[in-house]
């Protein structure tokens, strides 16, 4: 069932990978190369079940020794191709354009690094649409800690009005971060989580794509 939306929605903030841009397969392929390098037994099902935007936590869950965490992260970047090859998910750009035209500010809160995602934003023509951006290496805390989302809301002057904002993402930690801040948690189904899993984590609404959710939101405001 569609969620009910406050016509006074102050802002919508988005995750990047798997929500606006089609890079999940690239993330997995790079992670697979790393775990194989270290001789770890990790298949795609386990990767999805244990996925965390905090890549250090993910490698700890896989049992990688602590002294190898940082080297593993550096190795990952040498094989990741999503930054150069990943494309926007269908309707994502148009959805953000529609939100802005409706007077709803948008922003980005991603676990991706500034160096990687900035280049993608410019390559895909998204930088101008997302003037407020918080990256995974901007602060020590990572999703689902509320700090990244709070940082973006603070930059938008909306820290005290989180309940009138929404955070849209495809992972369980996206949902958890939104709930921790008091924002509306919107889940986007992907290889990481289906509707039932997102709702069980606390998502107030779930959609198959950003485009579908924005259609629903704007239709409800008419």
C-alpha cells in the first residue's frame, strides 16, 4: 500500500549505490575479488545477508584479520569499475528534477567516498541536482549511525525538522539510519533487500524504484 505523505515534506535525501545508480553488481564483483585474494569463503548470498555500507564492518563480518582491513580496502579500489561504468537507474534523474520543480530540496548521503562519487555525479549529470552531499569519508561515523544524515540535514537547515523529511535507500542500514534520525525511512527494493525485509527493518514505505516512489509522493500532494 502507498504511504501517506505530509504535503509539507521539507526535503528528500538519497542514498547513491543501488538507489540512484546501478552499481550493486560492480560492488559485489570488487568485493568478490578481495575475498578470493584473502582465501575467504564468501558467496553472493552471504554477501547480501551480511552487507553493510561500512566496508570495514563488512570485512570484519567475513572474518578478515584486523590488520588486513585497510589493505583490503585499498585492493578493492584497484578492481572496482562502477565509478567509470555504472549508469543511473531508470527515471532517477527525472525523479530528482520533478522533486526540485515541486519545491522539495534534495540531497545525497552516501557511504561512497568523495573521490569516487563526485566523479560519478559529474559524469552522470547529477552534481547540480544534489548541492548538499555527505560522503562516507566525511566523518568517522558510518551508516546506520545517524551522524551522516544529521550532517546533511544540518547543512540544509533542517536538523530540527527531520520528521518532515525522508531518506531513501536500498539497504537495511539506510532504513536504520533514517529511523535513528526521526526521518521517514523509504526502502527501495534491490539485490540487497526485498520489500518484506525492508519493512521488517522499519521502512515506512517501500517502492521498486526512486522514480516510482517520487510519482507516489507527488501524486499524493496534488
